[in-house]
């Protein structure tokens, strides 16, 4: 019998190679049961390894190594890295939970269509562990032999395996992989896709899959060829071509980050489809397509005693070869044997001293094409070339395709044992299969996509209640996409029925209300000019907060523009008296009435003060907050929508400049800004509006930080924003200035870091992004706004989310029409017409 087994193994048709495929008996959350075995399955969460500092990477890798030796020692483990296209259909189905205002269906459809267009692959990392062998009763074996056994898994047995999986799962949850039980849908998809590539598993809503439903998942035809497997559909046509690659040679030493991360780099493999060959060389970069090779690694972490015994066996062999060389004429055993002896001695010492062990692993790469055999071979060539650059040999398992393909199935076994490796747990953990890029919220609108080592969409809910800080900031050079980012966040918030106030100091956000009107959102654009007289009048703006709020704010605002000699003579008393009189006697009070009352006063000081203010009210800046309106609806309301106030051309005093030295233009600029800030603060703090979701958008925030009123506004909204239901989004080119405001810095939840070029600004931004200080972070921030062609890359940034994870992201505008509407260039600003209020 042994002779026959050896002959079969020599011919490649015996042993595990010829064993039948696994017969699946049941699938439940976190469990896959075959007729003979039970396996637990978990998903691994992606870690932000792309932008980790060296110390942080070393610490996480050490924790992963410890988890392997403590939680997985002595167990059969199956690691799968799979890819699936992002489902735009799921985003369409989710849209009613995200949006409720305007023509939200059209907004959601534009984003979903864009997701279909870019077709991002999504990575799934699954970890399977063999829990044990199923005990089949004698009666069940008899019924199986007779062909009359019932399908399914007995409930007590299922509960027992579920408890075992939960016990192991609790240990894996605290590992760097942050494992959670794989859902039934994911496990069913993992099984059925082996024969039905690109077809979703029809098991939605099930908690347990058995019987006919389970049998349907594995029904199909696969034809083996020497270098690939051909999947055949129900009509007999080829539906997919699959090639399984082995990895027989690894470098003797591998470093991380670098060659050692051979599982993390799967997403970096790209190729030029055969249909695109022969085109212009300059266009090649834009046509490169991800290969998305999958990985299947079966491994077993040896218990420490077994690992030491394995090391002793190798050391014994080395000693025997050394003695054999000494007993013969050769004398010198050779450098290879000498090095092996030293390596075994060092490895044994490490195994005894450290929390490490040895791993037996069998890596396989799976390359798939749904286009044709030529495309498959082009993909395979790209994979082999990619790993050859790393010093790793990846090659097609010629004449072993069926066995290698079955080996990748969940709950199967190692069928081709001669292509495995033995390495220490440090080297296996250094593969960083869970590493890559991850940032943003788990749910919410899609605002862009990842550009790091793992692709995927980026979700960001700008006004979601995370019970956390409520300030976000976009920081970087002009023209890099900060304004577009803020505009997209404003539109996403308004689509969810938020009240959005955008304070536009530069005057280039005229496209935001146009975009809001395009999608049916209530909106208004207020430009600082004589035509908009009274639009920033504090008395009507604060009417809903009560007249007592105006009694304080209006005299303070008018005092800012009152000439110094009149203030010195006591004009502030007259201002307060006139304000009180108008508020108490008029049914529709306004600031222009306060000025009229002062001009008609018999008191000389009051009359002079009113005359001075009336003259200042004739200027564009003064008319905005103390001019007489021409009638019409209130330009700013507390209704949900997008309200934009443009205040370009402000002439603000220098930081620390004494008030007595302000010019009239500076005083008017500060007073106009004071109106909008007071309105924002009062609206945010109104008790009756606490439940209204509010977002205040402040571009060019360095304009605010130069005045006491501006700094007070930023500090107040930052500190109490969460309690008031108000989110604050800042936009600035000055990272150092923002870093000097501790009240804002402590409340930063999300940072969008765009390109900066000076060392001081780069260091300040790196600190806000949580990046390690030094040349590497500076170069990342400098190059983040540069495309591979060397041109400016708009919208490319580094995002640090509320969980303090950071990754590189491309902010994505779903349509060219929306991009044109939101254009902040001087040409677009000049052409933008005045927006009118839109009602639902």
C-alpha cells in the first residue's frame, strides 16, 4: 500500500491531491461546517499602516505576532484576501436613510452612477480557523450510506460550535486584526464565487444556510487546464478564467515596511489590458487597471515546544553534515552549512527568550479574468513581474491547477504540500495582510475614494451625531480643492435637512447656492453691496432669539463704527438709549430706525452720532448692516437650506492694532463681520433650535483669527458646538495660525490636509494629521497635490478622521456639471449670476 501511495504521489494523482472537495453541511454567522469538520471565520479590519510612524508600526506588528502565538498556536488557519466591486445598488438603497431634502433622489443617483463608473474594488480579509472534527453518530453514518440522511445541522451541535467560535473570537477581537464574525452573506459569497465569479450569493436575510440552498452555492462546472481553470456557466459558455500561482521562493531576509509586506501589496499590482496596447505612451498611466489578485494562505502556528523541537532537528542535521565533512577528505563543511548552524542556534535562543514561534505556511495567489484567456495571461504576467521586483518568485502551478484551486476552498486542506515554507511568526506578521488604508465613517455619504495601498470608498457624515468634537478643518495652498471639499460637505449636510451658513470672505463661493438650487435645496446668496442693504441687520436677524439679544449686540456693533471723538464724548450711552427706544416702540424694528432716531434727537451728541452713522450707512459695507432695505423676504432664515454670505474686500485691522487707530474702512469691515458672527452664534445658541442640525462653513479662516470678534466666534463654536448641535468647518491656508488656537485644536474631529510647501506650515499640518514629525511627512504633504504627470492634482489630500486614522484620499465630484457649478476660479466667480431663493 505504501508503495502505491509513493507512486501516486510521484505522479501527482494521489494523497490529498485526489481527495474529494469539501461537502458543506451548513453556514451560519462565523461558521462553516462540512460533513467532517467545523471552521470558524472572521473578518479582519483594515489598519492604517500606510501612514504609520516606525514605532507605531513596530508595536502593532509585535502585537500581531503575539496574537499568532497565543491565540492561534497549534491550529489550522486559512487566510483569504478577496476582492469585490463596490455595489452602487447598495448605495441607492441606502440613500433614503441619508437624504430627505431637495431632489435628493437625483443627488444620490449622480453619486451612484459615479460609483458604477469608477468601479472600485473592495478588499475583504477573512481569517478561518479549524475548530475541530464533527462527531457523526453511528445511526447517521448508516443513513448516509443508505442515501436517506436528513440535510442540515442539529441545533445542539450548531450551538456547541458557535460557542467555541465565540470563545476564540473574543481573543481575536483584541488583536491588531480586530476580528468580527463573518456574516452568512459574506461566507456564502466566498463559497459560491469559486465557481460563479461575479454572481452575488442568493442568501440575503438568512441566518443559517443548509440543504438545497447550500448545495446550489457549489453547483457548477470547472474545467482544468495545465495553466488555468475555466469556469463554465449554465449555458455551457466560458464565464471566467482562473489561474492559481504558487510562491516557491522568498528572499532570505525581508524588511518591513518593504518586501516583507507581500500580502499587503496585492492592491498595488496593475496591468495594461491587451485591448489597450499599442496606444500613445503618454496615456499609459491613465489606462493601467488593477489586477486585484487574491490570496489563499493555509498556515499552522507551531506551539513553542514543537517549534523548538523542529529547530533542534535541523540543528542535528547540520551537525551530522559537519561531522560527515570532517570524517572525509573534504574537511570544510562549507559556508552554507556553517551559516545554517549559526542561524539555528540564534533561532533557538529567540524561541526560548521571546514570544515567537514558527509558522508552516502554503501561500497561493489567484488571478481571475472574466474577459478571456489572453487577458488572464496578461494579468498573471503583471503579478509575477510585481513580485519579481520584490525578490519573490510567483509562478503558475503548472499541471496542479485543480488541486491548487480546490485548496483555496474554505474548509479544504493543503493538497500540494511540497510548495510550503517554514518561517518565524515575525516574518509572517510582517506580511501585514490586514494593513493598508482606511479612513472616514462606517456609514454616511461617499465623498471620495482611497488612494493608498488598498482601494475603497471614503464615507464622511458631516453632521452626524458621533457624540464627539464637531470641528473639521481643510488646510492647504490655494487652488488645491479646499473650497470644493467644504462645498460638497455643505451640500451633503443640506441634503440631510441641515441649516448651512457659509461665510465667504473671499467671494468665490457663488457656485454653492447655484449647486444647491440645481438640486432643489432652499438657498440664498447675499453679496455685500448697496443693493443688499439691511441684509446683515442684527435686529431682524436676531428677532427669533428675542429682542434682548439685539439690545446687547446692536449698540456694540454701532460702537465699532462710531468715530473715536464721539465715543470719547459718551456716544455709547446715546446708542444704547436709541436702540432701547426703537425695540420698545416699533413693531418691526431695524438698525436704520435707530440711526433715524439719533438724527432726530434734540441731544447734540446723539444727533451728531446719528449723522455720522447715516453717512457710513451709504457705503457698501455699512449698508449691509445698517442700511434701509428695499423690501422683500428676509435673506437669511433658520429654515434648513444653504445660506451664503459673501463679504469680499474686507479691510481688517492688524492683529493687536489699537481700536483708536482703526480707519473707517477697517471699522466698517469689523462691524459687518460682527453681524454675521453674532447671527451665527445666536442661531447656534437658541434653545428652540437645539434640535436643528447646523453647519457653519468658514473659508479663509485666517480672516477671522485676526480680530478679537473672530477669535471669540471660533473659540465659542468650537467649544460648545456639540451641545448646540452645530458643526464648524474651517478652511485656511495658515496651519500655524490655526495651531495657535488651543480651543479650536482641542475640538478638531476631522482634518483635510492639502498641499503645503514651507517647513513650518508642513510641520504644523503634520501634527494635526497625527503624522510622525520629520522629512517623510513633509515630503508627503508637499507631494500630495502633485499628479504622477507632475501637474497639480486637485482634491487630493490626507484625511485624519475622528478615530485618529489617516489616509490619502481623492475628493470626488460626481458630475462635471456639479464641478463647473462649484468652480472657485476667478473666471467662474465673475460669471456666476445672483442666486435666488428656492423653495421646496
